[in-house]
C-alpha cells in the first residue's frame, strides 16, 4: 500500500506552509489564540487561495472533494493557530461536507458557494 501524498497535495502543503509564514506570524497567531480572536482577513485570504472549496463538488462552486488535501490544510493551519484552523474546520468540514451529504438541492446551490468563498 502506498502512503505517499499525491503530488498535488504535497504542492498544497508547501503552499500552505508559505501562506502560514506570510499571513500568520507566530506572535500574531499566539495573540489570536490567547484572545480567542478570529482573523477574518486571514480567512478571506484562505478563500482566495481556494482551500475553502476542497470539500465541495465542482458543480456547487468547489474544487472537487479532496479530503486528504483538506486534512493537510487543517494540519498546517493547526500548527500555527487554532483561531484559524477551528473556523476552517467548521466551515469546510462541518458546514461544507454536511450540506453536501444531507442538504437539499436548494441548500447546496445556495450555501455551498458561500462556504467555498469563505463567507
């Protein structure tokens, strides 16, 4: 059995590491976590990066369902800040994946593009 990450996931991990270093400086991230502050600007940049859409099928504005890539995003964000990683999990996994699995067609068409856009 091959446990190597696919190339696109390794590239995503490298991109996320650069993103975290650039947009989530250690001191700021520590302050966010301590003060329970949600850095909306960082979240918006994650949406711009396209990682909010990793749990959403393309027909609803997502990138296609890629759970391994989603877990890599969670891992990289969590290394630096729970104030960023927990809302990411809530939006991408709890909201996005649950609407995909359990939502009506109307809910999917209405809500999933918002999740993909980080709104």
